[in-house]
C-alpha cells in the first residue's frame, strides 16, 4: 500500500506490484541494508497472508 502524496485530502490509497529504487550511487553497506529490509518486509508479508 502507498498513499498518493498529491491528494490534498490524503484519501487516495493504492496497491502497487513494483517499486523503482535508484541504485546508481549506493554504497555496499546501504545496498546490504536495503536487501535485508526488503527480505524482512517480504517475510512479514508472507507470514501475514497465511
């Protein structure tokens, strides 16, 4: 879920199937932290949908 930021009332929520993450100038530590965070979110999502 994400909230559409340009809605003045803040009432538009939507789901998404992909997310663009720019990785051009990311260092190794940030890349590893991002990977761990995404794995954690994925694991929580899968366990919540059982």
